[in-house]
C-alpha cells in the first residue's frame, strides 16, 4: 500500500472509531467536515446534509453492468460484478459509497467479495443472514479519485455453487449500526470538497419493513427483472415518521417504543408500522396528513459502558391504489439505561469445557458433545447456544459417506465425527457459543475438542475456518443442506428439503406479520431429498397477496426459516 493510501486508511479508521462512540451526542453543529480525508466520517453525520436520492449500485453477471442475471450450475464457480451507476451528470461524481448486499437465499453457496484495488474499504458488504437485523454486515468504501464514469466497478463477488437454489442479491443500506441516523437507504458521498455531502441511492423498491432496495441481482432464477428502476409513479405513496423521545429503562424490564407515522402523500394509503422488524400496527385508508400511532414492548439487554445500550429502529411502509411500488421510511430510536438500574452480572464462560474433549478411536462415528461448566455469579440459570462449529482440517477426509463432520441437533447439542487426517497433526473442532442469563446478559467464548493422530499424541491446532457442518466444496462432496426455495410457473413455489435420516417434518408458511398462512407438510419422511409445494393459497384455499413470506421448516429437532417471494 502506498504512503498516501496508508495515511487515508489510518485516518478513516480513527475517525470512524470516534464517530461510533460519540454518535448519540452528534448534532448538526460543526458539520460539514472541513478536511477532505474526513469523507468517510461524513457518512455518519446528521441527515440534515442528505441530498435527494440519485444513482444506484447493482450486481451483474458481466463486467459492463448490463445483465443483472447469472446462471452458475451446481458444482461450478462464477463471478458477479458490483457496479455503481453514479449520480446524475450535473453533479461532480462520487468519492465514497456505503451499502450492503443482502443475499436472500445463501444456503448452498459460498460468496467472497473482492474490492477494486483503488478503494479503501471498511467491512464486508455480503449479508448472509438477512433475517438477523442486528448483523453489522455492510461496507464503507472510499475511492482515491472522484468517479464520474457511467459505470464504476466497485468489486467482484466469487460464487461457489455447492447445491444452491434460486437466489436474489439486494443492495440495501448498511446494517445496523453504524449509520442509523441516515434512514433507510444506501449512500453515495458527492465529490464536493470540503463538504463531501451524502445522498441516498435511488430506491427501486422497499422491503417488508421499509428499508430501500437500490438494486437487485438474480442468481439461478427463472425470471430476470430489469437493472434500472422504473419511472416514478405520479401518485407515489409517502409516509413520514415522527422523531419521538427515546425511552429509558433497565435490563430485564419491559420498555415500550411508540411510533407515529403520517401520510405525506396525496392519496389515502395503507400504512404498516414496524419496530425492530416486528409489526407494531397496520392501518388502512389513512388520509393525507393524517397520523397513526402504534407501540412495541421489548426487554432490553445489559447496559454497556456508554448511554445507548440498544439501537432500535422504527420503520413505516405505505401502499396505495395509485401506484404498484410501496414507499418506506425508517428512523433510529436509541434507548438509555436509567441511573437506578440493578447491576446484573453476566455469566462466566472462563471455566467452560466440552463434555468430551478427546474423540477416540477415529472410527468415523458421530459422538454427542455439548458445552458445560458455564456459571452465573448471580446464581441464575444459564442458556447456552452453539452458533458455529469449525475445524482446522478439510471435511470428509474418509469419503462422502462420512460428510458432513458435525451436526447441530439443538441449542447446546452437537454431534462430532471422530475423524482426522492420518498424516496430519490431529484434528481440532472448535465450538463457538453464547451463554445468556434471564436478563439477557451474556458471555461469548469457544471450546475445543481433539481427534489426535495417535492416542498418546496431542492435537496441534492450525488454521481454523472450515465449517464442519458442510463438506469441502472443492472436493465435490455433498453435505446435508438447509431448505431452499424453487420458483414454479403460475406463482407457485416448492421448498426443497433433505432428511439426513427417516423422521418427522413440518413446514408452515407465515406472512411478514407472523400470522400462520398454511401448513404445507406435516408427517414422517424417509431419508433423502423431498419437495413441498405451495400454490400460494391460505388454509381456506384463497390465494394470498403477492409479497414476501416466511416458511418455517422443522426437520426432527432442527428448525430453519427461509424467505419466499410470491409473484402474480
């Protein structure tokens, strides 16, 4: 890295650290920044400097940025291109961008993002857990020179298709945090020193809770939507959210956030209000300038060392009969701890171990393992949830019948395969877990399990990073994959699921408000791959509205959820 780039990166990281700590205290006073190197920090300033939306980022199959659709067969590797269409020509171009790429159905794929060499980057844009709104996925990118071309390549995405199904990649605003005050949109930073004004990218649509979608890419889908946004409808719906006082509370005690939305459009609209992606209220035929209010109660987490202990978000979505596309808005609600809160102490993970620390003999069988030894200094019960099982060796060394090498059966129940490379230094499994008390205080740690080369030998942990719950994609071995959604003509869909052994399966569709729509599967199935079809109707046989739905798949003791997009 040249000295200029190194200086830029150091200053950007330092400034972002300061902004993150001081964000609750930042006002419009003192902005815009007076130093060009502060353009990254300007992404976290107050929304008073936000310009009208323009330009967008898309995901394409060609380096010219003309084809938003890609087909990568199972067992193959392909490349996608992340390309920006800058703000309009009368502007000076853009110097920086902030966004994330939400992968709607990542199961069965491996994704790796590589930025362009002339960019300074903080973060990773790929969001492989779109159902988790607290996941801080996203990228803040500064390019050394002002970008004014019609198409600007920001990076590439290498895709390995193991057994992946149809997938969409949505370009959206950075996950929460770092810039909650910026609302619901991904951002560009203009080339207008010394101000470096930020602007929202042009939205093509909004998701179910009001976040703007600036671009879509399509991977192995039957249909391909245009990359550019459609012309705005003259009667576009509009919703604005009031800036209400943020609540104060204590960990473990209920706190209520109240949301107020106003129809800022010219026609009556239906308005849905969300708090933290949970529907708080649904209102029909709200007249222009009329306001509606809804509340959501939650239990906050333990207070950290600064006033805001949990960033919460209020989202609003407006629909009307004038236009097809909805309109979304979003505001940030910090919640603060009261000074009289009781001092609850988190669980202690320092003495935790695996229930079995040595797997022998290495006969390829699966052994039951859990995390034990976590205590709570206040004497409260502790819940343990294992999130990741990785290893320092490739999986499936003894062949396809012995792959995957780990199965997560429950929150604190896994099966690990007693297997290792006979010529290696022994295999080490690592379990990453979280321990939580009733007031949601937590500790996060890891425990390890050894499969030695010889019984009297020790394991030497090398580079972790191979997920033991899947098979090595470069060997061609197949693992038990999570459920995937396959589109069928006529607005129907099929949910593909795989039973590792004979057992019970239950598949139920829900709408985005959490209401049960229809049970698709309930019964016993043999081992292997099965399909559950849904014709888009509810329990009464009536076709439901087009949109996004959640399908919960329970296979034995394992439960997963996938998103389904119904079209008409």
